[in-house]
C-alpha cells in the first residue's frame, strides 16, 4: 500500500478540477505532529503565489474538489494554506488486515520494472578483503535485495580488481610455492602471502625480473602464465566468498565480472574516444580534457585513459564497463558503491561516457559514495598496532563478543541455539551499524553501541521480533486471529497501524535515494511503536474481549512479518527466541 501516492493522486485530481495548472504538484508530506493530521498537502502555497491569489482560498477550492471518501475522516486548512489530512482509522485497520494476509505485505510490483545494475563489493584480489570493502558489500547488497523485492530486474556486478601489475609478482610467487608444496595448496592467509611475494620481489632481482616478465606474458595471452593467474584468482576469490557466506551477502560467482573481463575492449574504446575527438594525445598519454571540470583558471579537468607507454587504467576499464552495461546488460539504472574518495573519478567517467554516447540520457548513473569507518579516536579504523583490519578478523570478533552476550542474557537456550543466535546477532549488529548511518557520512565503529539491546541497533530489532513471537507462542496453536477484524481503538494501535501501512513508501524512498538508513529508521520506529503498543494494550490478559485480543494478534502478525521482511532486505536474519 502506498498511501502517499494514493493521496497525491487524489489531491492532484482535485487541483486539476479546481483549475490549478498541472505544473503545481500536491507536495504531500508526512505531518510532523498528529495535531496536524497524518499527511499534509502543501501545494496550495506555491500555486497561489504563481497565480497571484490567496493561498487559503486556493486550499479551500482544492478541498471543495477533493474526494477522500473512505480514506480520510477529516480534511482541514491550517496556517497559510496547508491542507491537513486525517486518515480514517477504519481504512488503516483494513490496510493492516491486508498486510497481515499478504506475503508481499501489499507492496506492489514496480511498473514498469527497471533493469538495475548494482556494482558493489569489488575487492582487489591481490589482497585480503579489509574493512574498506565492508561498507560497499553491505550497502550494495541491501540495495540489491530491496530492488528485487520491489520487482526490478537486478544485475549484481562484482567488479573485482583482478588485473594489473601486482599479479605478475603474485603468480610468480604462487608458481614457486606450488613447486615446493603439493598441488593442493590453499591460500590460507592472502595478506601474508602478499607480504611474502612483495619481500621476495624487493630482495631478489631475479624474482623481480620474472614477475615483470609474467606481467608481459599475461598481457600477451601466454597460456601457461594465464593458467597460473586463473588459479590465483580462484584461490583469492574463495576468500571473498567465504566472507560473503558468513556475512549473508547475496553475491555469487555468477556476479563476478572483474576488470580483466574488459581487456579486449580497452584499445578500441580509446580509439573510439579519439575518433570522436574526445581524447587527445598529451605528453605521450591519451587524455580527455573535460571543461565541465575546469579549475578556477579555466583549465579543463584531465581524465587519463591511456598511460604514456600504452598501459590502460582503471578509467579505461570503467569506460568499457559502461558500454557493456548499457549494450549487453541493458541497464536502465546503474548504481556503483565505493567510498567517497573515488568521487571525481566517477563524475568524470559519467560525463565522458555521456559525451561519447555510451550512456543514453534516460539511463540514471549514480555513484553511491560512502564515508569512512572510523575508530573511537575519530581516525580511520585500524588494528591496535595500526594495521588494516581484516574483514575475517572483524567477523570473528563480532561473533565472539556476541556469544558472551547471548550466554549472559539467555542462559536457558541450549548451546546450539546460543551459537545460532549469537551468529545472527553478530552479523546483524555489524551490518546494521553500517546501514543505519547516513551513507555519505563517516561513522564511528563501536562494538558496544552496535551490540546494545537498546537504541537503533540490530539486537534491539531482533529482540522486538522475538518478543512478538513469544506472544504468539503464549496465545496457543490456533491461528483463527488471522481472519479476525482489526479494530483500532487505542491511540497506540492506530499509530502502529499507520506506521505499518507506510512500509511501501519507505521502500520506494530507499530505492530512489539509495539510502538504506531510511529503512533502518523506519524499522526502529516500528519496533518502538510495537513496544509501546504492548505496554498500553493488553492482549493475553484475563478479561480481554476475545475480539480485541484477536484484532491485536492480527495487527502484531503484520508487524512481525514487516520487521522480518525489512531486516531481510537489509541482509539481517531474525530468530524465534533469543
Ligand atoms: N576495486 C575497486 C576498489 O577496490 C572498486 C571498483 C568499483 N567499481 C567500479 N566500476 N570502478 O576500490
């Protein structure tokens, strides 16, 4: 159910009937205070200003034509011309009933569905995944799940860093290691393997020569070196995949389309840009000079697409990827999740891609930038000794901390249940801490804050869910309440039902803005309203009218499903008890 869209449509129709030009929209907003209704239509002021008439009179003429029969109990004008809309409780009750009876929670499939390419995670395979890749992986995955739930065609693209000169050194090292050990060698610790190869490269000139030779042979398609490279990529990718699995991230092998995939397109892309006059030679390099990015002196921004000496760059690969995503994947919308430091790269990439005609006007390109993860000291998050934090270690620590917490809070659970709950709480906490912050800001990583059972955290939401489940267990076997009428008498019931009915509009907002923290804020509000509903509205106490009891159970059922679904879209699991 999309209340906002429905009301907007009705108000727009009333505005048209009142003779207001269509360029003035209804400008619908949520009321901040229940005194001013549930929603407000604020379009009368702008229309009146342009039409040089009195905004209250315009508002009045809109109301004269506004038909909200069955949807609203009362509509009134306030202040300079706000139209306050008080939704009908009976209507909200019927929406709660529908939500409780629908697996898809009444969320409509997008019409038309878009093909959306989501580029996220994208670790560099030379090194082990570290916390820097956490944000991209988690936020991108939430967007992929949510877009799919809304009925869009989602194409995940894991644009892994699998090409470049470091791989010469790594495969030379791999070759030596393989000849010394058995063929069943596993890259247990990618980070120390990298260090070892680097040291070898720095200390042993013969090895360094071999590494450089391997780069050349790799680039010219030498079979043996290529096979070695492939083996290294598989070994490294297995590391990332283990983490995806632990983090409940929905990326699979099929989503991997690394930088190497575009090798064959790089030369022709540069040639094409040159032919179009968008790239020229400058000191041996091939450069696009973009006046859109001119500095104060008017000197255009330089976007290098080929190095002096012929080597291609990150930019060239991305230009090829753009064409692939439009021509082959048929994207209507492309979202790319990396940290904010790549902002200029993507601005220039998008500008050049459009100028070259690679990306039609109608296709939306968004660099979904995020801030950095900071330690308690306000500096980039590091290990105690100042190194980068490996993602695997971070996940281990989260699970350890959460095991202790769960054992303390609920010693009655058996050992197996405790482990299961601890795992879900740990992963949920790490992900939610990230997702609940405004994406574009830096945020401070804090174990205590993220594992707290109070406040806007995963454990709090998971707990709210288990609390509802325990009520269902106490209510007994029968689920006859699922066909009961929902009646909203109490203020807390109504507030909860209204929130519940707004799920779809929040999802649409997150889809539009690629800002999952809005969904977190919504779920947090929903859980908070549920808690105050339970404090104020008895369900299973003696003396509660069976019809009231069943109405409240049915409402709770819709809330539980919405909490579970919302968390699932964020990649977070719930449990029956904790
Ligand atoms: N591998 C890159 C990194 O680790 C991120 C790639 C993002 N996607 C892209 N199309 N450039 O920073």
